[in-house]
C-alpha cells in the first residue's frame, strides 16, 4: 500500500503537466505505430514517423468526432474514431509505398 502511494506521488509530481487525455492519445499513437511497423514488416527506425502520423490521425479523429461519429469515447477523447482514422491513414501510406516501390522496380525479361 505504501509502495503504491509512493508511485502515485512520483507520477503526479513528474507528469502533472500532461492531461490524461493527452497521455492516452500519445500512448495510443505509439501502440498504433508499433502495430503498423510489425504488421507491415517495416524497420523500427521509422516508428517516430509512424507515431507522428498516428498522432495526426488521432487529432483528425477528434475533429471528425465533434460533429458526426463518436466511437469509443474515453473521457474527452474519442479513441475509436481516432483509431479508425489512423487505420485509414496507415492503409493509405501502405498502398502509396506499394505503388511507389512497384513503379520504381526494375523490370527484367526472362531469357
């Protein structure tokens, strides 16, 4: 019990500047970026770029959720809507990468 209170005091002292919704959005963006990197078999050095794309998707999801679709609300964060927008952005990125690598692949003829 004392150990839990010490952890809670430490977190409150060092993370008091961050709202819980922002912390949840950052954590969800990081998880979404890691899942995409693993599923798409991309190098982990691109995870910060995917994290930025996921944060943009979550922010866009909040804008969409203000008027229309509000899926899986957690406090003031529409987590479901943001994750759907993230998935759409990751799908568009993946299709763009497939098109780009397919368009620049050297074509060789069989002898």
